[in-house]
């Protein structure tokens, strides 16, 4: 429940958050629209400075403006190079106090204190005074509607676009390394298979959404983060714990939801290019804005790198856009479109360095959506999406077999209805439909190509009640029924609660829920077993969040436990089976501190126990630790803004020893590792900045997957131009 973005109002009464938000004439703030407050709310808030902080942005009152009787707020993304910051009246008494430009920052992460020379890092942007940005942040994914972060009944982390820019993060998987409870595993270098394990469960157990649209691959079930860039991303919300009641299959571990930007203000354009080690070149561009009733946001990038080994090259082109039309404040009709194509060389392990093949992956998605709020107490959302992906595994010329081709198409419909009959009750209901067609052509030397296909249909409905019987106390109860054409119906439930003690600024939260994950098309096709059962999970957690020093410091500690049954695995005889049960439990800790405006420090820690409680798998007998799940992970970062022009950021990660898969025999240990990254950016003027970074600063030799080494020390530098 720690983040760097949200809605902040030091004088606003947090206890009446749900009641007051319905008095707004507009939707007020997640998307940065212009909002006019009602007379009652205006009376309550007159002469109080108010901060509206969007994810990855900062809002500052303009100096010298007079107080008007009717306040108007305008929010603009900090990524829009020409947009202004929050424009709002401010009393003369507070004018000087809030006109300071600030920004989150660094001081030092683990081993070094870096004096910036030669390297230039991220875009400088101001922030509110320390603590104000943390006071009243809002998240959506925990309940499917906006709720104060410090009252969320779920364990939530938020990564703002500003955080990613400071660290010069190109891929979403690298941004997720700072989140407690998550283990990111990359098979060697950029472009290779990249998986995320949440709370020790399988990568297939984490649902990944893009603006509310599930994007887990239809073939593998899990999401491969290798090609997912940070282009046009506003923020990432990570909700830990079973979430199948709200998000259906593939969410027994939790949800990672990615929100794209939405254009506001005068259109602006950013162009950037960088080059560096391993013959790496990257170019990207981003633009967003609003013209009368139309808004848009678009981002595109191209990456070319040879990495470090033969047949290890990676080429990726990605584009994403969101366009919308708002005929009134109550209605927005929009559409999301994404496209990605990549060509990746597979160098094989270092023990058998013969190049194997190349993977070509092309994927595009279109998602028209409607957001309609006819009254203050009723809101509806409708999303239709079509997802298309094709994969070609092309072996080298001396390969023994021909190319393997795979294709999947998925159509999804998602409807959500939010009803607020009273100030203390919100009823959220919805309908979901999904149809998936997947096929794979598998060549064999003796028998010729064979084509195997899979067709899956799902229909689901859910209902959730969110109660606030007294101030600061929230109860959530929900249920869902999913029906599949292949194995029938499944019920899931979720109960959660939170209570905030205003006097000590302490929040207690807990939850218990069930989740499930159906077998993927690849599980059924590869093992030729269409009788696999879904995996089931019962999970619970309890945690506490403490805010100190006027919200300058936030600390959270959570204990979690999961019991997983019908675990799907590979038995070593070219078969996939339900092989037993597993248990995971551990602790998650998170710290965020901003003692002064220009310095920001973050840290996270995960302790994990994950083992098989029963198993028919010869490589993972009962009591064996689950592979690629480290027992301890530590992350620290620091960022500092020097002279209002130069931003430097340093981060370090330590990952404990973990077990590796050994098909046909017992697992074996691979050693722990750590790495340090450094980034800096110097803003020459409002239109031009120089940046650079060094990855793996200490030149650590390590592998996240046995036999596939990560890159050594690498340096990159480039330029940004804004119009």
C-alpha cells in the first residue's frame, strides 16, 4: 500500500472520502480532467491549498494567482512536455510555501555514494512538499473502483511513471523488481523468456491486465514480460493475494494492472534516442494531449541489441495508443490499441553453446471501451477486446526438425456496474465472456507436421459489496461463478477488511480468498492431456501500514499464506499432469521515505517459504522447495535532485540462493546474486536533456536461470527532445 501517486488534499476530510467524491461534477482526477467543485464542497475547502497528484506526476499551484469564488482545477501529465502544472488559486499566506519545486530523489543505495559526472539521467520534474503526495493516494485494482490507498483492504503497491523514468526503465519486468512478494526471472538477456512469480506461486497464477483487459498469453497461460515496454504507461498497480473473485481465472496469486496515459492539456511531443553496450540502439517517442472533446495518448519504440553471445540478438518494435471522445463530463468513449513484433535469437545454454533457433512473435490488441456515469451514484464500464498473437520458432539451417508455428485468437467482453445506494455501501457487479482459439503445428521427422488445437469458452458473473459502516472501517465481501466449456463451473469468494486509526496514522488490513487457474492451451497440447483439472488456491494475509513524520515515511509489513492444490507439472515423460499440492508463506516489507523534497529512499524485503506438500513428480518430491523461488530478496533505491537540474538515481537488488529445475532428477541450488544500477539525467532547458545509465555497475557474473548468464557491466547514453 505504498506509492508515489494519487490525490492529495491536506485539508480534506479523509473520513468522508466516499461521500464527497460523489459531489464532484466530473470524474475528478485519475485521468486529469477539468473539475468544478460543488458549492458545499467549495465552502468546506475554501482557502485550503489542495494537491491533485496523478500517477507519475506532480501538481503545484501557480504563484501570483488570486483566490476566486469558484475553484477550477486542471491536471496535466508531467510527461506532456508542454503541459502546465496544476492551476488553482492559492491564498497569499501559503503562496510561497507551496510554490517550491520538489522532486523525489536519491542519496545512496548500498555500496557507493555517486557524485554525478559524465552520466546524465532522467527528466527533472517538481513534486509537492514531503509527505503531501502520500497523504491521500487512490488505487483502483483492489476493489475495481477508486479507493484511498491507505484504506485499501488488499496489499497493494503502485509504481508511477515518474519512478520508472528516474531509473530509466525500459521494460515493465524491471520495474516490478522493486515490489515485495514478486520474483522476476529472466532467462539470460533482454528478449528472452521473462516470468514473474508472486508470493511463490506459478507465473500462470498472476493475472496481467492492460487498462482492465486481461493480456495473459492464450497459449502459455502465463504472461511473458520480455516484450512489454514502459511506453505510454501511466502507472502499475500490483495487488497481492487471490483476486479471482474480481478478475477471474489466472489470479490466485494476484493481479498486475497496467494503466496507460490519457491525454490532457495542450498536445506535446517527446523524441528520445540512446545507444550503448552490446551494439544497443533504442529510439522512442511519446505524445499526448486534448483538443476540445477529443483526447489521445500514443507511444512507440524500437530496440536493437546483439546482447553478449552468438545468436543472442533481439529486435523489438512496440506501439500503444489510447484515443477518446468525451461529449460530456459523464461519458467517455475510447479505444486502446497495442502492437508488438519481436525477433529473438536463442543462444542455448553456456554448456551447449550451439545456436538453436529464432523466435518471431507478433501480437496486437484492440479494446474499445465506454465509461458512463449517468448519476453520482451509478457508474457503468464496458470493454470489448480482440487479441491476436502468432509465434514462429524457426530452427537454424542445421536443425533436425522444421519450424513450429502457433496461433491464438481471443475475444473478451467485460461489463461492470457500480451502484452506490448509500454513502456507506458500494455494490459492484459484472459480467465477463471470453472465447479462445489456439493452435500449434508441431513438425516431426518421421510423421510430418501435426496440428493440434484448443477451443475454450468462459462465461462469468460476480458481485461484490463494499461497506463502510463507520469512519475508516471498510468491509469487502464478494463472490463469483465461472463456467468453462471443458470442465464446468467454479465458485470463488473473497472477504477483506481494513481499519485506519487516525490518531496514530496506522492502517490494519486483512483478507481471505479463493482463486483458481485453468490449464493453459500449451499444458493441454504439449502433454496431449485435455483432461487436466484447474489448480485451486486458498490464500489469506494480514498486515499493518504505519505512516510517520507527517507522511514523509511509510512502512508496511504483511504476512501471507497460500495452499495450492491440483498443481500442474511435467512428469519428464512428455506428459503434463495434476501432480500434487504446494504451500507458500512468508513476509513482505516495504519502506518509502522522503525526508526532504529532493531526496527519496525506497526499500523492500521478501521472505518466502515455498514447498511441495504432496507430489507425484520425481524431480520435485514431497517437501522439495519450489524451483526459482528465492528465500530472501532485498531491494533498495535512492534518488536525489541536484541544483534543480540534475537527477541521479541508484538501485541495488540482492537475491538469495534458489533451486533450479533438473528434469528427471532432484533439483539443485544456484548461488545468490546482486546487482547495482545507476542512472542520471541533466536538463539543459525545457526542451532538451541528456541522460545516461550504467547497469550492473559492479560487473557481477550471475544467472537468474541456470546456464543463461545475465549481461555484465553495460553503459548507455542518449538525448531527449521535447516540444
